[in-house]
């Protein structure tokens, strides 16, 4: 996903874009559904707290790695421009 979004961002002709153009509309919809579903699942009590803890740990690791990949691509892009 990071590579896909980086390619899309590089394709913009303008040098500066608003921060909400970081993701496309499909990604924002997926985030809204995932966040809403997670909030509902946690508040419903359908799953034990242990499952929630393990799931959040895995999700946090995945998001951290994606964030690191975005930073790496950003620094590579900055090096290319110089």
C-alpha cells in the first residue's frame, strides 16, 4: 500500500498538495469502516480482551512498519530531487 500511495503522490503535477491528499478516497473509506468496526467490536463485548490486545499489537506493528516505509520513501524522494 505504501508503494501504491507513493506512486500516486509522485504523479501529482503540483509541488505542494493538502495533507488530506495523502490517501485516495478508497483508503479513507476503508479506514472509516475498519475504525467503526473496531470500535463497535470492542464496545460490544463479543470478543475477549485478550483478542483485542493481540489484535491491537499486530495492527500497531503493521502501521509502524508502514509509517517507516513512508519515511524511507520520503527521504529517497528528497535525495532524488537534489
